[in-house]
C-alpha cells in the first residue's frame, strides 16, 4: 500500500444532528453535521417528519391549487356556455 495517499482517520469525532442529538463516531472528517439521525428519522421513531430543503412540497401544492382553480374556471365557462345554448334554443 502506498504511503501518504490515504486521508487521516479520526477514531473519535463528534457527529451532530439538526434535532440536537449528537454522538461519537469515527471518520476521515473532523466533524459531521447531518439533517437526520437515528433519534429523529421517521423509520426509527415511527413518526412522520417532513424534511423539505428545496421547498418541493410547497411548489407541488401551489401547482395543485393552480390546477384546481383552472378547472373551476373551465367548469364555470362550460356551465355559462351550456346555459347560453339553452337560452338560444328556447328563443
């Protein structure tokens, strides 16, 4: 094995999570910061937690609202058009 090409392995470093939980582990990094850990991950806790760093859920909900609004508008136009046809036929 070649010497001086591998990173230094630290046996004890502090890994901290956004929830505040921290633990000691080994890594080539000096310190690790994560968004999820075993103390707050939904798989381990059984509670659903939504992590949306890119605001994807908000964008999706906004698209759905626009789609619903456009459907309502189309439906209102269709109803108005149908009622206008009925009035024309009655005349």
